[in-house]
C-alpha cells in the first residue's frame, strides 16, 4: 500500500508520447521532436570552463545547504541589475532548478484548507505542487481570444476567505503569455490588502521578444515585498537544464523555511553546478541575447509556416519558446476526436512529436517547442501540413488513434 499523498499527484501526462517517440527512434525512424521544454543550445563555453576549473580545484564537497555565498550574491546582483530590486544574501536560496524553488515555496507557505489560485493552460507541476502541499488548487482559465493574457480581474474574482496564495508564471509555459505590469500591480494591491502570498515563477524571464518595459519584481517589491516569493532558474536563460540550478528570492523567514525543508531532502545543489551558475550570472550576458534572437527568428518562421493553414490557430507568443496552437477545427467525432489523438497519429504516421494540450489542462490544443534548428522546424511544418492533407482526404475517418 502506498501513502495517500501519492494518489493525489498525477505523473507527467507527456510520458506516453515520449515513450512512443523513443520506440520509433530505436526502430530507425527520423523523428522530429518538438516536445522538449528545453533549449537545444549547448551551455555557454565560459560556463563549462568554470565547471572544469571547479573540478580541477577539487571544489567537490558539500557547500552550505542554501548555496555558496558567492552564488547567492551573484543571484542577488543579477536581480539588482536586471530589476533594481535589493535582496540580501539571507534572502536567497539556491535550489535544484526552479522546480525545487517552487516546491520549497509551496511546502513553506501552503497547507491543508488553503486555496491557492493559479492560471491554466499552465505548467502542470504548479498544480501538482499545490496538491502535494495539501492545499486546494483554484484554477483560473485564460483565453485564446486575447493570447491567453493573464489578467488580475478573474484572479481577484476567484479569491475567497480561504485563499492563501497566487502562483503566477510569466512568461508562461505553454502559452508564452505575459502578465502586464499594470495587471500585476492590480493583483498585488489586492493580494497585499488581503495578506496573500504571490509566488512568481520567472523561469522564462530572459525569453521576452518585444522590448516592452517589464519589471514584475519591482511591481511586487513596491507593493508587497514581504509576501513576494520570486523563483528563477539557470535552465532556460543559460541553456543549463541538466545542471539543475534555480533559486528563490524571498523574505528571510521564507528562505529560512525553504532552507530547513531542503536541508532534509536534497541538501545543497551540486558544488560544480554552483560554480558554473556563478559564471553564467556574472559573466557576459551576450549569449542570452544571442539565443533570444535565434528563438525569435525560429518563432517567426514556424508561426508563419503553421498558420498558413487558418485551421491552425495561434497568436504569435510574447515569450518563452512554445507555440500553443488551437487545432480544434481539425478534430471531429468521426475522425481524430481529441488533440491527444491528433498528436498520437502525427507521431505514428509522420514522426513529429508535439505535446497534446491535455497535458496543460487545455484539450483541443498542441504545444510545439521551437527550441530546435530552423531545418527541423521547416521539416516539422512540411510533415504537419502533409498530415493535415491526409486528414482532409479522409484517412483518419472513423479512426481514433
Ligand atoms: C513554467 C516552468 N517553471 C519552472 C520550470 C522549472 O525548470 P527547472 O527546474 O529546470 O529550473 C519549468 C521547466 O520546464 C517551467 O516550464
């Protein structure tokens, strides 16, 4: 018999597709995999060099649980430079990815009886972490009509006397949508008045395509600094997903609680990774801009290619590296019935891997990651259009994939 909490949590719904893709690859198929939620770039050279140097210098022992002073200061300095917000070393903890920073936050501030509001379509981990902390997720649905913009009104409407916190992810996975500064200000004023926590997942903070003024940490810091928890990560900004380095910036009290939780689970982030992260945060930021420019070119290319069929409906996303495409016009009760069917048939017949919207609580959509070369994106677009031509020709009539 397993513990009751395991029955509350769902495992990743994207697994089925990944297993099928792996089976096809092993059978020798040329699979175009656009399901990955990670940069396809190698980690920057100066980051790798810092890690090599750390190993050579035998920097391979335990570090303080919350991370080295050097790295905590580098994180605080990065946020001071980027947003003008001031965090002391004691207000920073280094975690194994943004994911651990978020679960630390959830376990530190949510509990039984609490309601925690978040937005969907969204990254499924946020909801699962709320449940893991024995709180109740309250889901606010954003709409494709306005590009899934995350706005204050519906979140404020969802607040009740039991609301404890709001978790916002901006830029958002899978939609690429942002919360505007004005909407965040409205939300923060309301949250401050009610004594709620706001947890802001900034995992994609370096992936915003238009040069709009965008400073959510300052907006929150001015209104409710003590009740703000910022989480970030080296994963997407510096192409460092495998290194497992993220962080939380919050009040001393929250960081101390996260530190206690982490000290009895994973302890410190890998010492070598911490040196690499210092190099990433304090070194030249040119690599970040270059990757952003490349993602922008790819976004524009794949967006134009796909939306040349008006039944693939998608606004050009403002951030992150995903298209979130409404495919419902191609679904029918006597053909491919769901977006999961669509993705499964596309995988089996054309060997393109996408993530069905069902994984993000959004049936009728698929997520396409454009963290892939333009050649692979062109190839994917060709195959998707060929697949749709087959669909139009009735190939999938009365078949559920
Ligand atoms: C919205 C969002 N937040 C946080 C993360 C955490 O990433 P990591 O743990 O690699 O920092 C991810 C990863 O995909 C994500 O999509």
